[in-house]
C-alpha cells in the first residue's frame, strides 16, 4: 500500500532546498555514523572493481560516468554481488535523457535488467513532469508516493547532484530523494538481486554516480528513519528554526531568524560569529547565503574557540565590497592565504551556495559549482601549521550599518578518515 504524506510534512519538505553539487574523490567516503552502522563503499572512487558492464562506463574525477551519444542501446553497469535486505545510498547527477539505479535485479540474455529501478529522468518539456524518484518494476508503470509529482520539481535539482536512498526489507520498499520519501510500498516481485546503474538507450545523456554505499540489513533490524528534507548522512546545523547548534559570540541581537526561516545579520550591531557547538575534522559543509551590495561576511572552518576565527582556522570569504577586493580577499578565497582561482561571480542579493570540503590537509572550496580553491594545506606556508580540526562558524555582517548578510540551509556531512571497501 502507498502511504500519503501528511500536510505538515509536505510543507516542511517544500521549505527545505536540497544539496548542491559537490565533487571529487573525497566524497567517496563513509560518514562516521555509517561506518559504525556497518555500511561499506561499493565504489572506491578510482576503479570499477566489483562492477561489470559495457564500454559506455568510465571513472573520472572520483565519479562513475555513463555516456550515450544518442545512438547506443540501453546499457547497464552491474555489481557482481547480490543483496536481499539493505540500505543503499548514492549521489547521482543526470544531464539529459534517462537513467536509474536497478536493485534486486538480474541481467537477462537480451541485455535488459529485470527487477526494480529507482528512476532518474531529465524532463525539459513544458508542462511535463519528471519521473525522477519513481519506482519501476519490470513490465509495470512507475509507482510513487501520493503528492510526489507536484513535490518533485521542488526537491529534485535537474542537472545537479541529488542524494538517493533505497531501503528494502522483506516486502517493504522505500525510496528517498534528497531526504524526501517518494516511494513507500509493499511488493513481493523480487526478494534478492544485484545493483546496477543504467544508461538509457537512444538518448543523448551523461549520468554521474559517486559515494555509492550499502548496509545489509539483518532480518529483524529496523531500517533508518529519514528526517524530511535532510539527505541521508547529513546533519542540519541550521534549518530555519533556531540557533540551537551554535554558540553566539558577540551580541545576540546581531542575528535574527525571519518567519521565512532565513538567518539575517545586520551590520553595526556588534555581532562576531556563530560557533558550532562541537568541533569537526573531515567533512563537507553546505551553506547557502546572499549578501547586500557592499557587504562582507564569511564561513569559518577548523577554527579555535578563542581568538580571531579567520586566524586560528580558515575563513571562506563572502564579499561584495567596492571596489572589488583582490583575488586573495574576494569571495571564494581562504581569506588572506589562498586566492580564488578562478574568481566567482560576486553579484549581490543573489542566493549562492558554498560546498566546503576538508579531508585531512586538503581543502576545497566550491562556489555555485565553481571550484575556487583546491589546496593541500601542507604545501602552503601560510596555512601549513593550522589545525585539521576545529569549529565551523558563520560570521556576522562584517561591515557597518546598512549592510547585511543572510544564511539558510546550513548542513554538515562528517567523513571518516578510515578508508577501505
């Protein structure tokens, strides 16, 4: 049976945008919670060991990539092992065409996969809806949770990264996209089978997969319960409700949360920064922000509790100051130590996204999908001695009265330093 969304959950999901694009080999790691729960990686970020399939598949920059120029037939990349009850998680990105993740599936002699498929569909036609997130079973029409068609265009980011989760336990099947449940049914068509990634035939397209990991469920083990709108593996630091996950350094009145769930800091109110309650070592940090004309702020990483956070750790600069700051002090830099190259757009009053990766000594800063910094801190004199663990934080509006900065959807994904498949 299909389980309908409640109105309150639906409204919450609409209010929570999804994760922007991330990049690189560093993504193919387990979170600390996943490693403790028994997840294992199915893709090492470098090879297709453990997979088998046609020539349209390759590994590039830490991603499994499948391509079709529009003339090739449907092609699958199959895992060699088989699973019954499990939790599968993967980051997925589709440019054009149609793709999907097969599960509890088998490869027929004619090259077609038989079993279940979590669909991915890059629909562009006006008035048409995407089948992203629906479940296809061999020979049957797609199945989705009530309300998903109208919700999908708010939740799915066409052409960008989306976080997918598939849970199978006995006859119970759940599919989630970016933390939102799109399939929740009972079905007994297949109880075990293989995973596979699809490139659809006859369509010009490119599909990307990374961070593919699985946890085999025991017969009586409870599957994970998702937090609506929060992709699996991520921890919300600010969701528009309160500042419970931060300590306020400076004046409390420098920060206000609006009815729209946006955090706003006005200049000239003696704010300093919001410091996370705890410290982090290896992680991916997602922050959405916009700044006023002439404004200045920043995101702090690996900073100490005392002292200037941009000195004890690093500041990922946010600026629209005029005249524009130089390449060492503009948006997208590690402020004053590592320049932005290339330099991002700094047009004010536009929502922008930071994806900040810290993996050991390596720091990567991504502004709206543009990688502005990618550096091994051990090779840069100015930051070689800085710590590889510390607090994350949000700077106030670091200019005078009349200037402001706003933040929303601040999330962190902790990564385990232990490697291995």
